[in-house]
């Protein structure tokens, strides 16, 4: 193994200890997604399903579950940004930067930790959705691909969250920035088809990153047709991941306070 | 060989010049102390020397490695304890040390042994299994230093290591520094406490207004300010007047009713002074000896208009 990998694993183990000792942030990430699932299925479900879904489009829970599952990738980012920000404020990052270690291992260790935690959260949300009546029609290969889509989005959002954590000067600031990632799905095709929205909103919803990713996941799980969404999904994830990575790297190497 | 070599170091934040051409020379195996008031640029200097910040100009060599071309070599040779404790609050003391050992690739056995040894040495054995949030300020500082030592660095930077510690903890920290130096380590220490520099440092540099206003051994620095004096305390103005006439070289303070007579406070000088007092029938209520210490040096050198202020007030 290269030193980068060894050091990243060391930092990942640290992150794991944190998650076990202080699970509140992980739980609240899962909780937010589950709450949205309950809200849209239980509270608004009947009304929305009847009024906005085209006739014969199936049950509302089957429509909404893929979007909410992807929301779990977004709600997991708060913990990531907060933890990176804390490491910076507490001087941990400065300490590690004066040591002769694989330079980015603090960040990569955190990314691995966030990835593991968020993937588990995603699985949990799927189980809750199934308990509420979600019945995907996917083949094993499609399930695997769906998992890949979720992992890809999580990876991309996590690097953005790392950058947010490094870019902000307070924990509250870091948390606030991630709200964009957490609640962007509200104006996407997650809860309603975009053609049921007012023109301006619909345009935004159709062109923001979550929509093609949601369409891809929904297509894989429910067989609703993917079209070119998969390519857009891939492109967005690559752009977000690369953007987050290079931004993080620049911020990480930046001198104190500059 | 010198451990740290700095010449012409400059650093500005925007228009605010913090370091305006600093030269430092730290010999291996010695304690070098950088003194300065708040905001003088001590932390900035430490951060530049430890690769956290880039200087605007100047050349820096640490442990023979050029900071500009071989920062990784510098990092391999140094240990840093910053101004504010950088310990992981959610890990125990032992885990914090183990994290350092793992990142430095000490190996399983050697790592565990090093952790146990440092816990012992810094009196943290009982607290080893508790998470760091439960530590007192002194314990955190000890853990912080212990973490710095895991990799046995040749040069250690300590930025205000005893600020906020009680006297006992300060002495423990001082002893740790002495032990390290005895083992051949070079220490670069910043402090606002003059007695700390006086106790520990082989050489002291005083940083003020972006430049080093003095540099030398503690003894050399003490020679820089006016000598000591004997303060005579009186109970009424008439007696002060009576004394002031006879001791024309004294400095009187009519409000405090004191007269400062120059003198180094040695036994001989004191005996002469006492003889003269009784001869002139000067009867002070009290007498105190003031020898110049680094506080006088510090205050004189870092005052806005130098020499106006001393520890004893306006002269
Ligand atoms: N990132 C920054 N941006 C702008 N100014 C800064 C920055 N960092 C430090 N300064 C300024 O540089 C000066 C020196 O700061 P520094 O922290 O080095 O002082 P110090 O001697 O360590 O002080 P203290 O004893 O309070 O720790 C201060 O005036 C400070 O406000
Ligand atoms: Mg400082």
C-alpha cells in the first residue's frame, strides 16, 4: 500500500471512532431523509399522487422513494462539512500539516468515512421506504447500478462538503452551506414531475444536477425510462467531484487565515 | 551546525507588515526564545518556520533543509506545539498519541511502546483512557506536547507553551523542556513571560514592531537597561524633602513619597547606603532593592517610546 492509502486508512479509523462516539450527526442525516419520506408519502402522498402524477403512472411512493433515497446523500454532507471545519478550528489540520505525512490524508480519510456512513444511511432509507410500501421492480444488475449511482453522487457531494468545511470560518457557516446540497432536491423531479411546475421553476428543476440523477435512479429501480439522464448524471457527478476535490486541495494548502 | 537559520524574513498581511526583516541564528541543542507583546508576530514566525505559511521574502533553513525548496525535509525534522492545543477532543489521550504514532509509521510494537512511554512521562497514565474533552487545561497542554514528541523530532517549536497554566504545570513544562534539551533537542520557544525565557533560554530575541529590537543571552539583555536602584519609602513630604536634598542623584516621586537611589543592590553598596542614611539622619519607613530583570528589558524595549516606561512606572 502507498503511504497515502495507509495514512488515509488511519484517518478513516479515527473518523469511525468519532462516528461511534458521537453518532448524533449521522443519525440526524438519516433522520432528515426519513422525515421527508414520511412527510411526502404519509402527509401529502394521496393529494400529490392523485393531482399531479399522470394517470397510470403508478403509486406515489414508488415515484417519490428514489428521490428521497438520493436526498440521504445530500443530508449526509452536513456531518462532513462540520467535521472538517472542526478539525480546522481545533488546529488538528494545522498540526497534521506540519507533520511529514501523506498530505491530503486528513481529507481523504474523512471522505472514505463519510462515504461509508452515507451509504449505510442510504440503505437504511431504502429499508424504511420498503416498509412504507415502496416496491422497486429492478433486476439484480439494476440494483447494483442503482447502488453505483447513489455512491457516485455521495462521493461528489462529499468532496463539495469537504470544500465547504474548509472554506467557512465557523461550524454554523459550514452547516449552512450544506443546506444547498441538502434541500436542492426540493426543486427537482424528486417529489413532482417537472412539467407540473410553473415554467421558470420547471426550467430550473430540469437543469439542476439532482433531476437527471433522480431520473436515472428511478429508471433503474422502477423501469420508468432513463434516456440521456444517465449521461447528465455522470457528467454532473464528475464535475461536482472534481470541483470539490480541487477546491478542497487549494483551500487545504492555503496558509492560515489567507 | 545551526538548527535554524533565518535571514531577511519578511511577511505582511495586506498593508500590515508583521515581520520586516528578521535574522535568527539558533544553534543546535539550545533553547532559543522569541519574546514579544501580543500581535508582535511570534505565531507568524513560528508558522513560517514550520511550513504553515509562506514568507514574502527571506531565506530560511531548518535542520539543514531549505524551507522554500525542501519543506518536506523540514517537516521530517520538526515537531510543533501551536499556541492553542490541537488535540482530538473525541479521542482518548492514548488514542491521540497512537494516531500520531500511526501517521508517523512507527510500527505496531514500537508505536505502542512510545505511547506508553509518553503517557508515563507526562503523567497521563490515569487519564489515558478518558476522552480529551474531560481533560483540564494543563493536561491538554501536556498531551499536546506529548503528541509533538511521538516522532522524536530534532527541533521542537513551542508557541506560548505555558500560557494559562498554573505555577505547578508551568514548572512541569519547564522541566520537560530541560529534559529535551539535555537529550540534544533544539527548542524554539515563544513566550510572553520573561521569567520563562530567563529560566529556559540560552538566547533571547525580542520582537517588536516587525523587527528584533534586542538579541542575546539573558545576562546580555539585562545589561541593556539602566541599572537597579534602592527605593526609600517615606511617610511624609517633609522627610522626603529632607532626604532628596541630601541624595541629589535620587529620583523622587512626590505622590508615592519615594526616593529611588541608584545602586546595584549588592551587600557592599547597601552597607554604604545604610551608613550614609544614618550619617545624614535620613529615616525612611521602608527600603526595597530593585535589580533590573527581563521585565524591565521587555517593557523598555517594547514600549511605544522606549526608555520611558519601566516596571516601576514612569521614570
Ligand atoms: N491571517 C491574517 N490576516 C491578517 N492579519 C493577520 C493574520 N494573522 C495574523 N495577523 C496579524 O499579524 C500580527 C501578528 O500576529 P501573530 O499571531 O503572529 O502575533 P503573536 O505575536 O503571536 O501574538 P500573540 O502573543 O497574541 O499570540 C497581528 O497584528 C495579527 O493581527
Ligand atoms: Mg501568538
